[in-house]
C-alpha cells in the first residue's frame, strides 16, 4: 500500500513538472487561460461541495468569499509584495524567489476569506435551509458592495495587479495545479476520515448527530471556515493569474455558476464537482460562438437535470478506479493462467 | 416636516408596489414552502407586456385611461399564464424532491427569463408609454401627490383588497389557506391541491404583472434585468412581514418602501439598495419569523 | 445514588405543559420503563433529559451532575445515549459509517486527517474494527456496507441501538423501540435489552405504550398521563392501579394481564 501511494505521488509530481515546463511551450495563451480558469473553478467547486454537499449547509454567496480572497491577496501583492519579491529576487534566483513569495498572497487571501466565512457563518448558522441560503446570498452581496466602495482596491474601476518594476502575475500552470491538487486532496482527506463523517452526519440529521455527541454547531462553523478559506485561495489564484480583478467577476451569477458545478456533479461527490467544474468551465470558452446563449443553455440544462436526475452526475459517490483496477488485474491473471 | 411627509408619500407609493410583488412570494411560500426566485422576472414580463401591448394597440402616444386598463389586464393575464406555466413545468415535478432542488430550479428559471429577455427583447432599456400624465393631483401646502402616485396607490389598494376578499371570503380562498397550513390534510379533505397551487401562482403572478405596469408608470425606464433588484427587495419585504402571511407581505412592502425612501432621502441614495439586505440580515438574525409569522418548531 | 434524577421538571410550549412537575429517579443498573397513553409527555421527558429542550422549571441530574439545559452533544459525551421514536439514522451513510460516526464523535477533523501518519492509520483501523464488532454483537454484521435506509425495519432499529451503544454510555434511553414490530420481533427485542444490560453494564429506560411488552422486561415502571406522573412502582403494582387503567381508557383493561 505504501509503495503504491509513493508511486502515485511520484507520478503526480512528474505530471505537474511536465505541465509547468510544457504548458507555456505547447499551449497558446488562450488555452493557458482556460486551463487556469478550470483550476480556479475546481477549487471553488470542491470548497462549496464541502459546506453544501457534505455538511448540507446551502451557501449561495460563495463568490463573496472568493472576492475577499482575490482582493486581499491582490492588495497584499500590490502594496507590499512588490517590495518583498524584489528583496527575495536580490538574494535568490528569480524562479525560486517567486516560488517562495507566491504562497503568501494565497494564504493571506485564504485566511481573510476564512475570517469572512466565520463572520458570516457564526450568525447565519442559526438558520435552516432556505433561510440560510438567503442569508448567505445577502452576505455575498454585502461583501461585494463593501469592496466596491473601497478605493484603495480600485472601487468601481477594478483593481490591477501591477507594481513598478515587478511582475506580480503568477501564471505557472504547474504551480497552479499543484495548489489545486493540494487543495482538493486536503478537503477530500478531511471529508473522508472518520472524524469527517461528522460533516455528513450534520447533513443527514442534526438532532441525531447531537445525540451521539457530535458538536453540530462547531462542525458547521468548521465547514464554513474551511470552505471559505479555499474559496479565498481560489480567488487569490484567480487574481494573480488574471492580473486584474473587478467585483463583477464575483457577483451572484458567479455564485450560481459554482453552485451549478456542485449540483450537476452530484451533491456529496468531490470527483463529480471536479469533473463538472472542468467541463462546464472549458465548454463555454470553447463554444465562444454561443456567447449570448451560454447562460440560457446553462439555465435550461440545470432545470433539466434537476427535474430528470436531481442527484446530479455522480450522486454522492466518487469516481473510484479501484474496482476497475481489480477487474483488470483479475482478467490479466486469468489470461496468464 | 413637509419634506418628511413628502418622503412618506413617496415611500408608501413605492411600498405598495413592493407589497404587490411580495404577496406573490408569500403566497407561494405559504403553499409550497418554496422561494420562487423567478417571481421578479414575472414582474419584468408584466412591464414588458405593458410596453408592447400599448404600442401594438396604439396607446403609446398619450395618456389614456382605457389604455391603462387594457394594458393592466393584458399584463396581469400574461403574467398569470407565465406563473402557472413555470409552476407546472419547473416546480411540480419536484414537489417531493429534497428542498434544495426546487430552490436551484427556481434560480435557474430566473436566470433563464433574464437572459431570454435580453436575447429576445434586446438588453437596452425601453421607455414605458406615459399612460397616465405626470401631473400634480393633490396638494397640501408643500406636499404634492402626483396623478401617477394616486393611480399606483388606488390600483394597489383595489388589488390587495380583492385578494383579501378572495382569500378570506371565498371557498377557494379557504382551500388556499388549508393547503398552506397542511397540504396532506387538505388533500384528505378533498381539496384539489394541485389546482389550488396553480391558482396561487396565477394570483401571485397577476399581482406581480400589475406591479410591473405600475412601475412602468412611475419609473418609465424598463429593461429585461429590471426584475432582479425589486424581486429581491420584495422578497425581503415578504420575509420582514413574515413569509407565508398575506397581511405581513402588505405591511412588509409598505415598510420597506418607506424605510428605503427615507434612507435615500436623508442619508444617501447609494445605500438605497443595500438597505434591503441589511434589513434582511437583521430579520434573519433577530426575528426570522418576521412581524406576523409564526416561529416554526421541529417535532423531535 | 440514583444515576438519573428529575426534580420537579416542567416543560412548557407556549401555553401547554408537556411535562408537569415530574419527580423521577432511575437507579444504576435498572431496567425501567416510562409508559403512558399517547401524548402523555414521555418523549418530551426524554427530550429534556437528552438536552433537546431545556426544562422550563426543575432540575435534571445525571450521575450527580446538573445537566438541565446543557446541549445535547455534551450530555451525550457524559454518558447518556438514546434512540428515537421515528428512527433517525444517517440514511445515506452505511451501517458501519453510522456506528463509526458515533465512535469518532468527539474528535474534530484536523491536521492528522490530512497528513495521515501511521499512528492515524492504525487508529482508523481500530475504530473500524470496533464498529464491526459492535455490529456483530447486534447481529448486523452483514449489513455493514449497506446504506442505512436499505436495511429492513427491525434491523434499522437495532442499528440505531448499535450507534447509541457506540458512544459508550452509562444510560441508554430507548424511545418506542418496539414500535411497528410483530410479537416475535418484540420477544427478540426483549432478549436484546436484557442482554444489553448484562453485557454492556447499562442502565436502560424504555418508553413504550405497549404495556404488556414492558411488563415482562422492566423492574420499575413510571406512568405518565397528560404530563404528570400518576403511578410508579413494580409491574404488578402498576398493572392493577386503577388510575393507570383509567388513563388507558378504552384500552384493553386486561392489557396488564399475563
């Protein structure tokens, strides 16, 4: 078992390294942008899955937390990061300096978003179902309006990640996907442990969960904080790869899109959310010609899925290669016998 | 002082429009426990129907009482049909699905209507025909009430009174109240629940259509995305009054209209939209059942 | 010292008293019953004892400690476990996962779950092993990986008991455990309850409105009606108490008979 996971890990690192080296050489900038956006969408979707699909707390203001992460990290980079990066670059080779610096705005964005998540979550979690959803919607909008009124991060003009003499953009696909993989792995491991069963217990039946000693309020708050942390990381990645952010990118429509990823992929399936986020982010970009119809197709598709297959693509199961591997191994052994 | 009274009059006029839309939310929530996110778009369709009907029938050039009546009826009928269709196609199949499904579907329908509206009608704003001349109708010193405001108030009052009558004094209304209290029991008593739910949507959407016309009169610039904010605000009004409560929706709408106008008048108009959200959060945190709603207990 | 003690406990909802001035003691190691006609306040009493509601008046003591008004999860951690009148399993989770959740309930998801060092792995294995053992002891082993809501009705009730036992309680409260069971199943349940007391060293309190089921099983019976205690004592005494018979008005007057 250990040898297999070591092998898998090595393969993963190799793939990321290949991506880092190969992507800028093999893909044109348009596809690079799509790949970046897919990465961001994956983290956003999985983080929403954690709080909504696993813990059953329906949050429809998720883009608000992404906004906090995006703006916080951007502000850090623009006002302080330039200096730090330059200082690091004096001492270390360029690539290493950048690699050391960029986790900082990511973590800062995540941390501030987590704080926002606590501020929203702690009062809102007294509410149930529809009311919670509406409260999160309201908070998401309030966050956006507040950011819009902060001139230091651009206000209505948007915020550009530029500082004199320093490139604050981070577009290394390999590093970006390393962050994606780590984020998804962290969330998956937390959700699929015996302690993580508490999340789903809260979703299934709060009163029963309390009766067996699960501190449901604390679990919900934790889910909210974790989910907003990673939403913030996604926002920070978005900010640093796009190089320019505006609150329009974090409106309720964005929250809705992320919710579509989660619901279509299957509430409670991390792999479902990953697949849905990837496909639904890539498709409209590649079908650019359908511009105006995009949202209509989304909405129609969503309604159709909800009516015909409300459990989404994967339901609450995960893509698991193991049964396939086992079958392949058996067939292989039989053939050799 | 007179300025305050003027603001109050303005606020009540707006508030009655919010109330008409809020009624649709509250009635649907009462019978289905569903937040009909698409309701704001029904209101938009009402305004748009009014616009196109007036132009098609030649009422668009000058004030006309007949024009107003025709347009009002057309909008109410169209919206009623739209609301009933949405219920039949998008919500009824999900009657027994987990609570999140109809919520998401409702959001989907809302976005569908917004974007379809933009595609089919063009995203640029249109100007609602001046069916009621903008003239001062009443004056008390510095306090002025315009023709339009009077029309809005009168129409809203008549419609709300009509609704009260239907809900409280007719058999059908009693059936609606029964379904809102306990749909299963009502079904056992022989109430045709599906039909009553359809009727609820019909009535609520018709009111929203009327609200769309009244808004067109008061604020002639209309566009396919006009339903978003007012829809959200009317929802807040319904929650404020106690979602599921008809008098609550009326009071909530009026209150919201007044508070909003006062805030815009005395503090700052940029916060006008934010006020609704602040009220929403405050209600949800301190009194989720609203002014007239009943607190819900889960039986263990 | 009684394990559980209710002192003048009252529970009010709006103007209605679900429980009125209830005095009740449960001794350690007892198998006791709380009975009464529908609406007597039995489940409400359980709800007060397990922290679902705080008592409007009066005190609740468990193992000498005041627990009135404490949150449910803290009371559960102190050693009070319960099942529910309408089965409340984690339906989308497997039978095994239902039990593991209870075993792991005290622990918050954290860094160890992410890094998964060897110590974590053996701890997880141990948890699953304990869960399997519990399922085995309750005859549910073959349903371990089945979804909880796929189990047959009787097995679902046993699973709920298994989950409650997983918290390592001192006191087990069973709310209408025999509801919906046929006589053969009720006999099996009776044996199970007796076995639970012996094997797990538990104090057990049952709610049921089937007087006959309770008679053969419990040593001490408390009868509620309209929220008030109307009788208390060993089965024979309660069975022939005229107030009890009258409370079950219309119910078979020989219900208490052998």
